[in-house]
């Protein structure tokens, strides 16, 4: 009887020890995952930028809705405060301010075959609009139609091409404050859009 009791105690102690080791291992794995630096990870047509692990306030004196098409009026941002995401099919790198939460992009074409990039975040998807995909901004390459040009908030010329940035309306999103933060990050980085090095 004493042998059975002693065996039960050993089994219970081993179970408790194994559970503790699993919990410690899981905690260390999560901590190691959180320490991975945020950098763009390219895939075929889409890039997912890992979300920042800490919330950083984006400060600026300019209201995004007041941005004019002239790039001379946009305040310059210290290049050290910018991150870039490579848009390889278009041969450009789009800048945004550091500390921006995660986002995705998709390259599309208009009915007139004008290429454009949509930057989206699932954190912005709302229920007010049908098929809302959490649009942040669109960048249009060589906007040619009057409809394309009418939606542009700012332009920049790089090499032989002109790029226009168009801000998404806040009427669909579930988080207008986060949308504003994303849009400020892209507007502040937009004048630094550059060609990819060959």
C-alpha cells in the first residue's frame, strides 16, 4: 500500500513539473517572438509588415486632410525616422514613418490599366460598408484619367513617372483614429518615395 502511495506521489510531482516546464517554454517562445524586429517580409503580390510591439504616438502639426498636391508644402521628415516597403513589380520603395502598425498591400489596375497600390489593414475593417477591406491609402502610378487625378491628395515625380497618393475616407472604418495615424505615416513618408536600386 505504501508503495502505491509513493508511486502516486511521484507521478503527481512529475506531472506538476512537466506542466511548469511547458508554461515556462511557452512564455519564452512568446517573448522571443515579440523581440523579432519589425521589417517587411515580401511575398508574391502582397507584403505584410509585422505590427509594432509598442504603441508610438505619431505627432505632426499638419492635418492630413489639408495636404495639398504641391510636394513643396509637405514638411520634411528626418530620413532616419522612415521605413520603406519595396514594391518590386513597380520598381519603387514606398516610405512611411517608423512605428506604424502592420499593414498589407496589393497591386491592382484600373479599368484604364493604370497601376495602383492599395495599402490596407484588417484592424481598420468596419461593418458600415460592403466588402470593406480596411483601406488606408492608394498610390497611383502615372494617373492619366480625370477621375484618377481628382482623387489625388499629393504627387511626387520619381524617374520618368509621377505617383499620386489618395487617402481613404474614414466613413467605412471602425477605427478613425487608427486610420488617421496610418495616413499621417504614409503622407509624411510619401515625398521620400524612391526607385529600387538595380
